[in-house]
């Protein structure tokens, strides 16, 4: 995410995301919808501290207006108790695109799916996504043509999300490591070379 991007297929996100260096709450009113903007309806609360995604369409991105590296974000996400949805919920880091009108994807994706393995056989996925949107299937994490999804983590150690449960997350995003903690459990601890991004 050239910033922290929140990647959602269908979800109610209640992020209270803090800058590690500043200890400030982000104003989500400054964030924008990227990707296929016809596939999402993002509604930010009046205080700019939470956002709800209410259209169950193709994957889209609600991204910050700043680039980040060497930061810690914290927040919450939840699927409401009356939902019958079973989609992936997560967020994107190091976002370089797609920015309209481009369709070229370039970001790291964390996604968790509802208590059922995805096509990789895992409840939680972390990987690097590149290539044209038309060649990516983010429902099944499969590609065609020049697109690529490089799975760095795929496991079922930590269960996927459940309806009506609030999940507290912390994400440490540095140039050499990504650590994602959900409800006190470390789900991702991946070393690498990670870029400045949204």
C-alpha cells in the first residue's frame, strides 16, 4: 500500500490505525478507493476513525494518502453478526498500485478467510502480488499471463475470522520485516526487503 492499504472483499473495518512514530490516529477521510472503484462502497464515519465496506464486489483497495515504512499500525476489523459472507478480509502493505487508470498491481497482501481454507489450503495468506488486474484472481490466489502471486506464508495455525468477532491487529512494517499480530497471536513474521508504500 504505498501506505497502509486496507484490502477488503467484503468487510466492516473499524481501524483505529496509529503512526508508530507519532502516536496519532489516522484520518481515514483522506484515504481513497483504488482498483475497480465500481466494486466498492467505503463509508467513513464522521470522525474519520472507522470505515465500513458495504458492497460485496471484486477486491478493491481503500488506501492512505501517504507512503510508509518502519512503522507500526494498530486497529480492529469485524464482520457484523448478521452477515452470511465468507470472503477474505485483510490489508495491503507497500502499495505501489493499481492507481487509476493503471491496472498494474504491486503490493504485499495479508488476507484471512472465514474459518475455511482457500485454494492454497490455508486460512491465512501473506504474499507479494504483481501484474495486470485481469490476470489476477484474488478470490483463489491464482494467476494467468504475466501476473504473479508469490505466497510467503500460507497456514491454518491461526483460524480464519468468525462473524461478529472483533479482531485487534498490530502490523509492524519495516524495510526488513513484516509482523502481523491478531488478538495477541503472531500470524505473520516474515523477513525480506520491503518497500516504502501506501
